[in-house]
């Protein structure tokens, strides 16, 4: 049947013939049915039997495959309505079979992807994946205080088709026929921006594919790299300053982690500005726990690339240190440990005073997890070596906090860990430890005297007030 439509024989088609043949390709519709209604990029299928099955690529000759390829792309260039599983079931199955055949053909390399075929392929992909995302769950409920992390993730009902389309795009990018000079005409800035918009999808399966797509495009299409970084930067700005709601921040940070890992040393100023203006301020958002692992990796990568940035990172973390959120404080302490682990002594000296003033407050936190996590820093050999080199400055800062924990903290685990840290300092420098102990005793004596003096003054005031009352 297909050979009757295309009488091309074994003659190799020229480019002009191929263009003419492709321009005349259209989907055949039965005579009894009216053509589908086209609304934007969507074809509204209202009559079953409109889309006819097409032969498999292996069933036609090699010369006929380009025309059949475009025909299949046109048949797949519509979005099915998945709100009703029974609606247009035949058309959905035909589209699925065509998508599978297209995927197998690209993956096997049995057809040469000419520029015209690539253009039609990107058009089909764009029609299927670029769409308006449904409202988020918190928007549907109308509850401002709802936590999106606690809701069940939304699963895209059209995923059986969408997954195949994403696989087609992935195999196309990885195929030997993917020529950057040709592909950048169709995978342009507009395509990249629409791809980035989809990262707000609630479906984690789609975000995982988007992460792979964007990373492959970044690697393959080098001219797009500055634009992609800037576009991700803008998403972060909007997230921090306007919405504070976005489903794909963790995936975008995973991509950036790979990008930062490839930065050449010395780093350019624009990369350092990205750290200061985008990555560090991301710590202030309430939903930090959703992406903290990826963010911490990116920040640590910067310090590993340029050890001089350790001071900038530590002081940036201190700037956005949480005051009333203990869970975020535990995350910050973990990140501080990761950064200090790759910090050199010279940079450590620049930030150790404000850092250990903050750590002293963490040691005395009523929340035992915060105090415990701060004490765990002394289990890291590199951090202990940095502290030992600067013990003359650090011990006087935290000595009071250690003594208060030993004598007054309610949690036994914190008491035990504090005693170990105290013993470590004593073994490290007994003379310095004795000096701090004497100064602490003097301060405590002065505090007790001040308390007694204040109590006596209050008693005198009370007695005067009592006499005046009579």
C-alpha cells in the first residue's frame, strides 16, 4: 500500500526532490471524516479513525524511509487528551507505536538524519513537550501555608507518550548525525527557555529527563553555554525574590554542579559573581531542605576550585544563618563542615572569629541536634588541625560555651561530647586551657557578685516600697 503512494524506485533522491517530497507529505484522513481541528500546536481529534496506521520502517525500502519518517512525525504532532483514558484510545495507540518506531530508528541509525528531517523532528518534539503546566497542588487548594513537599507528587497523565518523546530527543542529541551547526538553528534560545520553563513540572520523572536533556545540550552546543547559565541564574533570582516556589531547583543545581566541576582555573569573575549573587543567597529560602544537598555540592565545588573563596562562602553562610529554624541550622552546620574540610589555613584565619562565635551559640543551643551537630565538627581531623593551629584565638571564644554545656545542658549526649572536646583542648595546650579556666572563674565570680548586688538592691527597693505603703 505504501509503495503505491511513493513510486520512487531505487533511485537516490536529490535534496530538491527530497524537499518537494517532504512538503507534499500529509496525514491521510478517511473520506467520511472531516479533518481534525487545529488549535495552536494541538490537533483536536473528535472522530475515531482519523489517524491511519503507517507501516514500520523495516517494511519499506531505504529510499522511502525519509518520507515515511516525516509522515510519522506529522502523525505524532498532536497532543492527546489523557483526562479520559477511553477517549481516542485507537489514536493514542497509533501515536505510541509511531513514537516507538521513530525512537528505534534513531537509536539504530538506520536512517540518515538530514537537515530537513532534523527540523521536522524538533517541531514534533516541541509540539509534544512544550505545554502549559497544570496549577501546582498548593494553588489548587488555595492554602498559602501548605507545604508542597508534604503533598504527593503530581504524575503527568500523558507520560506514556511524553517519555517516548523525551527519549527521542535524547537519542537525537546523542546520535552521530547531531551536527551542532545544524542543530543550533532549531534548538535555539527559545527552545532552551521553554525547556527551562518545564523544570517547574511537579512530575519528578519529567524533571529527571529535562535534567539530562539540558546537560546534553550544554555539552554539545557550546555556543549556548553562557545563555543557559544566565537563564538558570534568572530562575534563581525569581525563585528567591518573588515566588519562593519552584519544583526544579534541585535538578537545576545538579546540572550546575557538573558545570562548575568543569570550570577552568583561575575562574572568571562572572562565575564568582554567580556564587555570591545566586548560590549563597539561595540559603535564605524557607524550603532549603528540598535542594540543600545539591546546593552544598555546588558551593563546595567552588572552594575546591579556588581555595581563596572559602572566606567568602563562610561569611556568606553566617550572613544568612537561621535564627529560629533548628532544622536549617543543622543543615548549615553540615555545610560548614564540608567547606572547612577543603579550606586552607590562611583562609581559615580570615573567618574563624565570627565563625566560632556562631558555633559557640550553637553549642549552647537548647535543641540537642544543633548542639550535637556543632560538636561533631571536632570529629573531623582536618578541622581539628586548623583549630589546633589557632587554638589561642578559638579556645577563649568557645570556652564559656563548653563549660556551660558540661554543667548545665539538659541532654546527656551533648554533655558527653562536650566533655570530650574539653579534654581535647586540655591535652592540646594545658597552659592555655588553665588560663581560660582562670578567666572563666573570674568572670563567674563577677557575675555572682553582680547577681547578689542586684538582689540586694531589689530587696532595698521592696522594703522602701513596703514602708511607703504603710
